[in-house]
C-alpha cells in the first residue's frame, strides 16, 4: 500500500508550516513545495490532494506568485487558502481586487450552503482573516458557500471538480472549527485513510536506512539534543556496529552537558554505541575570536563542526555516510523546502562542502516536525527525560552570547543559565514552559556590589511558550521566582551585575537571543 500524501504549495505566507502540521495531526503525510515546482513533478507524486497556501502578493499584480491552470485539471482535489483561494479564482476567470474593507483578526463567517468542506460546522463560525484583496466575483462554475459582513466570498466551491477556496485561515487555531474543515477536506473530499503513524515511520526508516547503507560505515554527529539523539538511536537500530557516533564538545554547550551526554551515549550508557567524544573547545573559541556578526558566527561554528568530523572520519578510516538530525522546520526555514524567506542559516542543513569526504548525508528526520521527532523517540524506547528535553540550537551558546564569544563569556552564560534552570525546576515550572534559557547581552553597565563600583555584563532571561516554534509568546513567570533568579545570578556569577527579563514575542523577535 503506497503512502498517501497531501502536497502543500507554498506561496510565501506566514502560516504555511501550520497547514502541513494540521494535516499531519490528522495522520496524513504531507509535504511543502514552492509554487515554482513544475506540474509534472507534482503529478508524479500522485498526491491525494493539493493545498495552495496564503502569500503576500496580489494575484493580479505584475510578477505575482502564480500557478499553472493545469493544476486545477489534474482531477486531484485542490483547496486554496487566502492567497491560494484568490489565485484559484483569478486563474480560472473570477475577479479579485483590493477589498474596500481590509479584514484582519477573528471574524464571524456565515456558512450559506451545504458543502462537504463545512460538514458538521456551525452556521455562524469564528474564523481568522488576514487579507487586503478579496474575491469580488467567483470564477465560472463556482458557487459561493460562505460570506462575512465585508467579504462576499468567504468560501466557494466547484463541487464536481473538487475545487475549494477559502478566504480565511483554517490552519490558525483562532479559526475555531478550522481543524474540522481541514479534516473534512482530507477525509471527505480527498478520501485519505489517515494511517501515517510514528511506528510505521520508525519501521520504514529502519528498512530504508539498511537498504541505503548496505555494508557501509556510518558516522553520526551526536549533539545530545533531541534531534540528533533520535537520529542516532534510529541508526543504531538499523545498522548497529557499522555506526560510530562522534560527539563534538564545541565548548558552547550548557553547564555539564558534555558529561551528561557521555553518560547516556558513552560506553557505560544503555545504547552501547561506538562513541567518541572530541574536546574541541579551544579550536572553536579560536575561530570565533573577534567575530560578532550572528550569521557569521553560525557559519563558522557549522564549518568547524564539519571539519572536526572530517578529521575524526579520517582516524576511523573510510566512512561512507554522515548522519545529521535535521528536521523539517530547519529545511523550510533555510529556504530549501517552501517559499519562506531565509530567516537564519541552520548550520545543519544543506549540501556538503567540497572538502568533505563523505559520500552522502543521511537525514532520517528531515521530514518531521519537532513533536513528531519526540513521538519517534518514544517509539524507539528513548527515555522521556531525553525526549522531552529543552530544544538547544546546534550552534549552542554561540548564539546566546551577543557579540564576540570568549571562554569567559561562555562561563558566565553557563552559570547564569544553570541557576535559572534550577530555580524554574524548583518552582515546578519546567514542564509548563516551552523553552527558557539565559543569554548574555553585549552590554556592560555600572553597578555597586558591597562598597565597590562594578562595570559588568547584563544577562537576559528568556522564557517562551510555543506550539510550533514558528511563533511564540513570552511566558509569565512569577515575579518571586524571577527575583530569586536575579539575586542568585548576581551573587554567584562573577562578571554579571544586571539581570533583564526579555518580554519579546516571536514575531517580531526570534526565540533565540543573538
Ligand atoms: P528562533 O530563534 O529561530 O528559534 O526563533 C526557533 C527554534 O529553533 C531553535 N534554533 C535552532 N536549532 N540549529 C538548531 O538545531 C540552529 O541553528 C537553531 N537556531 C534556532 C531554537 O532554539 C528554537 O527552539
């Protein structure tokens, strides 16, 4: 039985990964492709359905992102969302123009007609709108199935052709019945079965890895984070002793983390992997000397990382494959998957530099979202403490120190972060906050300690709640806990005389502080 798939065509909108997530939550596999992907490629994938996402353009504008009319003639159900809906109408002969009233936020939508898309949906339902243009008249063959006070076409369908257009965003949770609408599309209109599960992912991946690797030697970049740990255990199950895991301690890990990783994956841990720890702290600090531009730091750390592996690989002898724990949001954010702008370079994504002597990279988690990686981890029998570990970026503290990285600054941020984490856990908040850490700002200011004037660094505490890491809200930590953390940091960490709490959400901020 072949794996059923929904294809999401990306027109550059901000919620596009959410669309893919919602579909996968319905246990249907789904992938995101740029709108530039040619129609033959899409046809070959034989998708059960196609979803066109939102996007920033006006579909009637010059150079607007567009699609081939033939996409609507494949006999495959198509659902257009926001820009995708407008584009469908525009391409098929409807009229889209600037709306007299821009709709933004939660809007009451009236459902006008029976439609499979709105099966079991209330007649009046709250939906998330965000548009400047609107569909003034639908294309021939279409029927209006919903409207709002300011928008004559909130949804339309051409039932026989299985073409559906929705002006609002069902993928955003503010659309109260959005998930139901998407599941109506994938189950009642696309006839999906919904059998994409983690146990089948694990089983299939192991088979695929064995086939690809054969008798080859595999080298795994293990960081101790969730992604690379799950990738390593998956590989260990697939190819056993053909796998060597190399753990590079780049000196940018959290306090004591290097030893903790060794305890779990080292010779005395439960996995009996071939495990090599490389203490490369000095090399990384040397390379980062005088560099304060964040993208440059990321690139340097990434390249040095690969070099260390290359050297280890040479020591081991010929190595055929390199494993990395890249996950789907890394792929999309790096501009390789869909259409979203490159926000930052994730050092673990992309092609191989020329000087690397591995034949190929294996990225077994490349198609998964974070929560799916965790599910796969549990399926593989990895302990919950490891699986539900805080996310930690590949470039580590290198991107939690604003400005130049030095050993001394690493010490400061490690100490402050350890105190912060300890107090959060003591207050019983560690499971309820999505991600929290301390970052060292590049600001020094005057303070007074005892009778002495100080001129030291300010540390910033960050804590966010997030479902998908694409957007995030600042977590509300009780003031008493923050005060305690502040007192301890200033008393215990030499070089820090000020503690700030970062209130910024994402957007406009990012989760990391670099
Ligand atoms: P941002 O800062 O982009 O972070 O809002 C979103 C999530 O991604 C993590 N992150 C990274 N993870 N390599 C990684 O493996 C990276 O280069 C990287 N940069 C950010 C970040 O910790 C947060 O969970």
